[in-house]
C-alpha cells in the first residue's frame, strides 16, 4: 500500500476558479516526489488540500488516501489527529507562518503537547533537540521569529514539521528567497531527515533543477493539471511535454556554452483558472501546437516505464512522435527528408544512365553552383594529372615523366 495516493483530485474556489483539475499522484514511504510549475498552476492549492487546509467555500472532489484512509472523508477530530502527527507541512514563507509574539521553542513544543507525545517540560526539551537537529543551537528556543534570519526561520519550520515524527512531509517552496548556500543546506537537511526517518516527502518548487537533484520522481503542473510525471532526472533532462521542456530550458547548463549564449523563454502567463481555454490549456503558448490542440484536451499517455506526458506528440503506444524543436523546427540531427531526396521533398533526380545526379547548391543571389566535377556550362571538366609533389595538375598541364 502506498503512503499517499491522490485520485482524481479537483479543487474549485468559491469564485469559480478551477485550481486543481483531476490530479492523480502516488508516493511510497521513504520516497521523494517533486511538484513543479509556474505561479498559478495549482501547486500550493494541492499541498493545502492534502491536509484539508483550504479556505471555506472551496469545493474539493476525488480522494486523498493517507495510509489507505481518505483524508477528505475524515471527521474533524480525526483530521486534527492526523495533522503534524500523520502528515505535516512546511509552509511557504516562514516569517508569515510563525507567530511573531511567541518564542520559537514554544511554537515547536505546542504540537508535541497537543498530540500527547510529551509533557510541557519534555516538549521544551524535545524542541531544543529538534533545533540542534536542524543546525541551530538549542538556546535559540527562547528567540522570537524576528530575531532569526530567513534561513534560520526556515529551519524552525522544518523542526516543527519533524516534531511529531510524521509519516509524510509536504514542503511548499522550502527554499524560496534563500541564498544558494542556505538553500543547499536546507535541501541536504530535508534529504537527511527523509533518509533517517523513512518518511515520504512532497516537495514543491519552481526550480526543476533543484527537484531533479533532490527528488526521485517529478510531476509538472500546468493550469491545475499534471502534464508530465516520471523519474525526476529523466523529466528534467528529456522532458516530453513542451511546457516541461520549456521549464527545464529556462535554467542554463553549467559547462554548456550553447545554453548560456542562447537563452530560451516562454512568452505569456498561465491562464486564469476561472477562464481556461478550450482543448489543451497550454496550446495558446505552445510553440509546436497542432490545430487539434485547440479542440481536444490531451490525457496523460505512457512515454516509458512509469513515465507519462499529456501531449498529442506522445503516441498512445508509448512511443513519441517526432517532436519539433523549441522554435517549431525539427531538432538538430533529425533528418528532414530521405537521403538523396530533393529539397522540395520529391524523389532524387536521375541522369540518362539512371544514376542519381548530384544536387546543386543555391547562392544567396539565387544562382546555382554546378556540382563538383563540372564546368559552369554544364560540361564535364577535363581530367587532371598529378604534380610531382603529389597534388593534382591544373587542367591542360602535362604530367611530368616519372610521376606515379
């Protein structure tokens, strides 16, 4: 049985915005699932739905199975018991998630006491241990949130998430607004916590490179749907959906000058969830969209083993159709026409003897250059004879005696 299984999850806000539309995900204990996408794609809504933290008025459908138990069908008393103990969340923006008038040690100890894991004194001791576990001195338990740096506050949020030994941790943008050194430390801390305690991790981020380095699997969301899901490294390096490919190409490859000198972007913004376009919701921004994409929505199709993408260019049998490049032309190295065919796509031209003639090249002024071995008037050039130095003699020049 999977630790977490999301089946056909839908979330619609009171204003009619369809923030999540038919999401299916699965996570085993000890595994790490990354969720990527632009702002407004439904990532944070999905995270809040997992623990029923959405605002009143939001309509939620589908199933969220945590250890086989549907979170959406739980009574409120059971939901309170599951939060922090069964599943916890690291909220986006630690400064806004911590209570500014309470010391951080008390905030870490609160869920421990509420879930009956320890007495008040034992909870305070446990709070100090958790702070040391995330790389902060236990003495910082007496500090207020404003007395800590951004990276330290994020560590406090991770300590709170680990306080009651949950089976599942949902980390919503845990490294946002942190410098790269602190970001690397936070990521290593999360990975170590997952490895040591065998918990499941759902990590949300805009950065595909971070998720590919941290997570086992990666799901890319667009307009409330998962448009590609598979092994993290493969999705990052060889994404099959044009949107996932654009996200990956937004980050230059270190040591690859071509990616640095030819930056790629994606024009436009994600659609308004309350006014989604018909067909594939990505087609207005897609550089390789077909006419059918404006009419037919695309389901997730198998790309390979445990790898799916919602694109018309992915064949139903799992094989991908020849995909165009980011500018709408076939990628470098892909054959444009059969060998020997003419540029117009027709068959190769042949001479009187039935053999294929050499193609002619066109100059910028529209004139053509003759094939090798012919004169400008189209006649065959006279044979050449070698010079003493081994090079060919000029036309009409006699070969010297003794030349081979």
